[in-house]
């Protein structure tokens, strides 16, 4: 059974809205670093649970981060 609003991003990571969930334990992940390199934004996440070592590196095209697109007629 799928949870409503839960999307799989890439392989092994789950995201609910803008909240990233740990692939190891399912806890909320915290953003610990962000780097812009060439045309991409790299975001490093670590699990918020003290006893979990879950980590995730997300790569997004620079133009898609935080932008809202609209079409005018």
C-alpha cells in the first residue's frame, strides 16, 4: 500500500513535499550542506536520528531549484 503524498526520488530516498526521509530508517533527514557547481545544486542530507548513519546526496539542475514556472498567453 502506498502512502498518499509520498514520492520516491531517485533510488532509495523518499520525499513528502519538501521533507526528505532517511532511506535506512525512515526518519526525517536534515540538510547539512549545499554546493552549486557548474549547472547543478548538490545537497547533502544526514539522518536526524542519533543512532542512524543514513546519508544522502541529491543532485538537481540549477535552473529547477526554487523556481516557479508560468506560461503567459
